[in-house]
C-alpha cells in the first residue's frame, strides 16, 4: 500500500507541558505513522528546520502556554519560506475557539482542544494525506 | 478469675466474633456475586478495590485505632486541634500580565477574604528569561506574571506589607533568584528578615520528572537548593525552603501511588543532600513542605494524604534520625486536579472542584487552591475565581466538615486503602533504589517513562470508554456548548514589560551590576553558599536572566532525555 505518513510532533516555546504531546506521538505511532518528537523548548526555527530535514508530511505543535498566536504563524511562515507549504501544520492545546478560527483562516490547522480523542487526530491526518499526498505515495 | 484467664477469654471471644464476621462476609459475597450488575473494581489509579470493607480488612493492621490527631505517626493529621485551631489557608494561585496587573488581582483576592498569596509566573520567568529576551517573545505575561528583576517584585507587592501576608511562589529552576528578589523587596519595605514568611516551590527533581521548567544540570541545581536550606535556617526561619510537589507528577499522568512514592522519594533525596552537606536534619527538615494534587477518586485521595503523612514521619524519624517532632510532620498545600477539568460543559467543573476540595480537607490539608471552571480554556476570570474561592468558603463555614478532625478515621475502607497506598509506595521506593536512586532514574528517564505510560493508559481507558468523563465521552450534548466569558491577556503586557526593562537597564548602576555578577561567578566555581551573592545581585537590580546566565557560565545547561 502507500508509504507511512511522517509526522513531527513539536513543543515550541518555553511551555513544559508535554503530557499531550507524548500521548499524541504514541497514538500516531500506534496508528502506523512514523513519528519524530522534538523534545521541549524548541524555537520555531528549530522546528521548521527539523521538518524540512526529516522531510515530514505533517507538523503537529502542542502549545498550552497561551503563545499560540505567535508560535503557529511563525512556524507556518518559516515552512513557507523554506518552500514547504505542502506540509500540513496542525496541533492543539489550550487555544480559545476564536483563536483557532483566526489561525485556520491563515491556513493553519485544523487545531484540536482538550478532550479530543486521539482517533479524531488519526482520522484527520489520514484524510488530509489521502487528499494531498496519496498520489505521490 | 485471674487476669491471664480474663485475657484468654477476651481473645477467644474476639476470635469467635471474627469467624462469625468471616461467615457473614462470605454470605454477603455470594449475594453480591449473584446480583452485581456494574463492574467497577478499580480506583482511579487502577488499584483493585473491593465492593465492601469490614473489620477483616484490618485484621493485620490497627488502622488508626490507637492514634489521635497531632500524635505519632500523624496519619490523622498534624494538629491536635484539627481545623478547630485554625482553618486551612485559602490560597488561590494567581498571576498574569505585568506586575502592576497582578498586584491589582492580589488586592482583589485579599479583599474577598483570601488569606494567603500565591504567585503564578509566566513561562519566561519560570525558565529564567527576562521579558525582553528573544526566547520570551509571545509568552510574556501569558500564563502568569512576568518578573525580571527586583523592580518588578517591588511593584508586585506595592501596598501589600510583606510582614502581614504569607506568599507562595511557584518557581523552581531559578527559585533561588526569585527568592532573593522577594527578600530584597521585603528589605525595601523595611520588613525584618525573620518576619518574611512564605514558600518557594524550589523542587527541581520533579521538574526533570514532570513539569520541565529547569535551568541547570541536576547536581548544581541540588547544590542551590541545599544552599537555601542552609541560609534560610538562620536568616529567614519562617520561610519554607521547598514545596516538594506531587502535583505536577500526577498532572503529567502518574497514578496516585506513583505520585505518593515519587514525591516522597524526591523528599528523601533532599534530606540526604542536606545531611551530606553537614547540616543537622532538625535544622532544615521542619521547613520542608509538600504539595499534592487532588484528583477525582474521592477516597483514594484522602487515603493518599493520610498515608503520605505517616510515611514521611516514619522515614524522617527512623531512617534519618530526626529528633524534633517538627521534622516528622508533613505540612502540605493541595490543589484540585487541573487535568480533570473539561473544556466541554465547563460549568460541570465547579462540581468536580467541590468534591476534590472536600477530599483535600478530609485529608487534612494546610492550604488549598480550588481551580476555576474556565482553566482548560484560559487563565481564570475574576468571576470564575470568585466561585472557586466561595466553594472553599462554603466548605469551611456551612458544611460542618471542619468540625471534627480526621472524620473518616476508623472507616474500614479508608484505613485499608491508607495501608495499601503506604505498601505500594514502599514497594516503589524499593524499585527506585534498585535502579540507582532518584538522580540516576531521572538521567535514565525511568520516572519519565513510567509517567508517560500511565498517561497513555488513561487516555486509552477514556477512548475505550472504560472510564467515563461526563460531558466528554458520556452525557454529551448536541446543543451549542455553554460558553463562559474568558480572560484575555493581550500583547500590551509584553510591550510594557520590554519598556520597563529598557528603562531599568539605563538607570541602574552598571558598574555595580557587572562587579556583583562577576563575584557570583567566582563564588559559583567554589563551594560557598550562593544565597548572599545572588541577594547582592538582586539588590543591584541585576536581572533574572543575567543571574541565570552567570550561573550557567559555571554550571552549564540541562539537556533532557527525549522519548515518547
């Protein structure tokens, strides 16, 4: 069948809450994806460069610090600058609904909040991959 | 009748009663097995739980039958008076934006009847970065208040006399620096050092384990903590030098037994480091305090708190030779479990918090933070905080719960569960020792892996609907979600803080700043106590990051083991 989906799970900024990121990384791996986890305290530059070097399909950011309006657009811009706007930038955390909508309007997301089932993330990523990347697989 | 005969009669009678009870329990068990419809056999932490507890479950344990509150080994509480002497301190954790904004929130909370202050710092401060550092961009004031120097600390407590409040500061990696800012601010208010009272969290071991706001590698970080034990024992005797925290370990995913054992193992490590420094355990142990997470499983949480006190007392006296009863007693703060709050149907969180708060009080907490209903969505609004504080006030003044000390003492279930958690903790201490102790376990990721595994298992249980979460995987409503107003922290705080920093850097005595940072570097290379050097830096308005960087020049930075 098709090649495995490659995902970079990243923790940008100074936020140390990694329970969600680790649970998500393990769930995506269990769903058959190739998952790379960056560890904590990454700058947007470190994340974008890891995404390009590892040639991933998806970057998932976990942000619980309230800095999402700074960090998501920064990573997004860096991926675009690197010519990799084909990479899906998604993620989740403590993000108010209006902010999710504002980020989605900029081509970021979908974003997920507390209480999301990991199956919903798997389904979302698979559907996106089938639509955008399956032809090259 | 001789007394021997009398004792034999009593024993025979007791044995007859017990075998009768055994027969009755067997009969009850048969009825139960025949008609049970719901299979709920585990506590929240996957500890097996029986559907009924009787005297048979305490056959090999006295429970607390011969114990009163305020006496060894303190299972039933540290005060003879329970809450009749003093209610618990209602201490709501608060902080956002600039020092000026948080100062206003503190004054509001004090006016509402709150009895202690608790400072939440933003991520840059927690990591030791100034508001104008490049790595702070977008994060200043978002998750707490931004404090980059003594000047900000002075603003934070403007109009709040520091000899009349006790302040808890949740800060770890750079705790020693923020502590010195606080002491210097008290000096500026003219408050004598012996009147400075409060707590710094200062528990770096659980940062490597779970919360992840660290600065330095493990060994120099432990040195800084022991420096504080030493300095505070003579200079600020009313200051709690550490709040050894299970909270973050549990929030990161551990079970109740892991929270209990890992936290106590951290506590033992600090005691050992203090003793290795040559300190008398009774000089610093009385200032060690604890901080527990109060999760959903009501009785398990109460049992955890009772077991924690008993384990600490036994180890301090029997293993570390503490002679002062104040070294044996475990004083602790509790906070309801943030991780149990749901973004769905957020008003339900008020109910969760009330039950958790009740468990904390039945477990004998010294102070309590009750979470606000909106905390899975943002920092709490004033209205939400008020409901959370009122929840404690209703508990304290209307329910009658604080009238009796340890009211669940003697409950077969609570006593059996207390014994069980104690035994599980002891078994985990063995495992920790076998794999080389706490520091080794952190370097190898032993603790981190166990916590991540427990978190993954809990997520799986929810997704498999083995565990029901009201409003999330059961009783879900299709109607538009009830929305509640949210607090917005804008970008203005960051701009304002940057401006203040620029001004500070221009107006302070730069030569003195350089000289004191150099003195700190030199001292850090040796083995002197670093508190006086950092305090001097604070007095000269050296910034948080300047002090961190000076120490990092000598100590290096921490690198985490990455895995999932």
